[in-house]
């Protein structure tokens, strides 16, 4: 492996074989063989794009990058190591996972949405074809004015882990339409601020599985179904900066057969530290079309006790 040190500048680099780690500056890079860029440390948006295009297995940050103005599309396996720095993006998405079967690791990184758009702002989004993705957020901070982790209808078999993470959103820390997926929250803090306009229609939750059946009963059980959520040693806030209700968990509009397990070390609270474990929402409009027991197969476990307020047991 050729290592280009942080104080070295190379105008033109051609990889014939082997591997390279780049911590300095490289002007033009050409890969003529089966070589690999194992690491590329970047300090600006242009070099980030160059490293991604070159197939760098790991992209490291040298400093904050504050001038992203378009979504960062990730369509291949990637390790993104922030080294404690941040990416700020003014697009309506900070990052988007665009392809299936990917393994993407975000480590020691802040992903910050600085978008000024009035709506539809997410931090990390999954495209409709992004099934079978394995995505880890380890020691990361995520923020957005609407949803931090957003999975639109389509993906299946996702494996998403938040470990030692802090997630703060204007509505939902996780908003998901995926099926048969696993979400793991370990030693993390999730908060949905609900700072939206004063209206009962803006009631929401910090973690949401949505069945996309708000107006269409045919969607019940089609989306947001068959998922598992495991929460250990974490803090989940059910709080609001408006008069709107903010639950900590919502199974909305036809999301079915979801299993939620919360260990005894996890706290579910409001901003004053008051217990909010019973502040759970089960979808309304679609349920009124087919009866209130349409989601009787979902389960919520708090420690060793099965409990689901508002659902038939």
C-alpha cells in the first residue's frame, strides 16, 4: 500500500496495482488495473466528490465541510469517517441511499441539514429500490427540520443501527414505510421536536412506522409492516415545542405486524423527565374503515412486559 502523507502533494497519480491511502493532496488520479483506494482524507466538497468517484473504500473528513448544496447520493458500499467533523447540506436531503444491497457505515460524524425549504426536509433518505441495505450510524449526530432517517415505500429487509448516536428532528427521528426491516437503537438519544404550526393534524411521533393508508384502505398491511425495532440503554423523547401532541412511537394508517422491544435501561420521557411510555399512537383514518383491531398482531414489549396501549391484546 502506497501511503501519501498529509504534508505531501501529488499532481498525477496512476495506480497500476495494489492499494493507496491518500491523506495529502492528489490532483489527477487514474486507476489502470485492479488497484484500490483504501482511504482518501478530504477537506472540501470537490475532493469528497473526487474520492467517491475514484471508489475510495473509506472517505475521511479533515475538517467540517459546510458548502454542500445538493444531496450526497450513495450508490455503492462506503465507510464515511467524520473524525469528529460535520457535513452541512442546504439540499432537502443531506444523504440518500440510492441502490440495493449496500453496506454503508457512518462513523464519528455529524450530518446537519441547513436547508431553508419549508417542507420535505430529511437528513438520510432511502430510495424505493434500496432494499437489503446494512447501514450503521456509530457515534453520529443527525439533524433535520422534518425527518432524520426517512424510508419511503418500497425497500425491504433493511438493517439500520444507531449506536452512540444523537438524533434530533423537527418531527420524526425515524419515519419508515419499509417492510420486514430491523432497526436497532443502542446507547442513543432520539428526539422529535414537533415545532410545527399549531394544529392537531401536526400531531406526530419520534419513531413512526407508516402504512401509507391515510386515505386508501387498500394500502393497509402493504407498507410499514413486519418490522422489528430493538431499543437498548437509550433515551427516547416524546416532547413538543408546540401544542401538538408528540408520541414516542406511532404505528400509522395500516402499518401491521411490527415488533417493538424496549429494554429496562431505556428511558421514554418528555423534556421535564416525566415518563411517557404510554404515549403511543395507533393509526386512525384507515383503521376506521376496517375496525380498530386491524393491527392486533403488532407487539410492544417494555422490558419483560407486553404492553400496547390502544390495541387489542
